[in-house]
C-alpha cells in the first residue's frame, strides 16, 4: 500500500474537507438530497445503453444520492467514500449494495481493468489537493477497462460568476451568541474570498490553470478550500493521465459549446480511457 505524504502531514484541501464531511450533521444534510441534477440525468441517458449491466464504480457516493439511479442501470455496482460518517446513511438505506470505505487516491482493493465506467460526481474530486488529484486520475485510469468511461464534475475557474465569491448576507438568529458567531464566520469567509479573487490574478495561476478558492458552508459554519480549474487545464490533466474523447456538459444538461463555457461555474466531463 502506498503511503501518501498527506496521510501524515497537513494538506491544503484534503484534511479540511475530510474534517468537514466527518462533522456531525453534515452527512444528514447531504442525505436529504436525493435527486439527480440535470447534467447527471442527461449523461446517464446518453450513456445508458453503453453501460447497461456493466461494472460501475461510484466514487464519493456519500449518503447514496446517486446509488439507486446507477443500480437501476446495472446490478454490478460498487460505491465508495473516504468518510465512514458520510457512508453510514448509504449503508443504512441500501444494505444490499456493495459499499466500501475507500480513499480514491489509492484503490488497491480493486484490480487493474475492473470497471467499465467510473463516476465521481458533485465536484467531489475538487476536495483533493492538486498533487492528490493527479494520483486519483491515475488510479481511475488503472481500474478502468480499455475504452472505459470516466464521468466527473469540477468547478470552473473561468466562470463569469463564481458563487464562492459572493457574500452570504447577514444571518438571522434569535440567540445573540449565535447571531454573532454565525455572522463573524460569514465575514471571515468573505475576507478569504476577497483574497482568493486577488490571488487568481497572479500570472502563475493563469499558467497552471487552477486555483484553490474558499467556500463557506453555512450548515457547518466553516470555510472549506475548493479546487477550481480551467477547461484547458482539465483537458491536459485527463490527456496526461491517459484519457481522450473528452466531452463537457453544462449544468442545464447539454453539451457545452465554446462560446458558453464561461457561463457555468461547474462543468461535467465525460472521458474515455485510452
């Protein structure tokens, strides 16, 4: 088993997000979300015949929002998550499903060329550090069969409007202590956001094509770092990891044309393993 540096050292993105998902109440809030998003509906319809009854891997499954939809396409389904707290509601709801506690950075439990399709939805890959993201893409490539399909979503650094930059407004609370603490957290978040906006103007960020921005999670009253990437940089990452025939889908459930790419703050990608 590979020992990753981030297993024993503080990380920019991974550790804060892992702590967030393990926070009491967070899994329950995600468990209330049960519907597919429009791009997911579109993609599953687009790929249904190709992946029907095939081996499917659902990474970052959490409380199981996508589980019933993918299992309706194939009974050969495996769901994974790196947070036992997030996975617990899924285990309770789908006791007969193959659900595994697993870190996407190292999926040693799966043999090479095991799956026909891998899904990593709801921008969950953006919860990993830049170096770990490359490890994840490599692992996904390894476990996919030849011409296997990889579907994921990612935050769009080139979007005209990024929700993470918006002030969350004044929180209302009856208790003065709660009012003060909640609004202090929102103010700190907005200050972090302002620094983010300045940082991405740097030349090195434009050259790399990605940046780490901070998003305020009201349910947990905390700020979590999130990875944003340009389409060009994401395409380079995928091609370097061994993927091609890359397609992009917008949040309205349609393939993105070049002139509309900046209209969307997150993008779904479909890629094929070479």
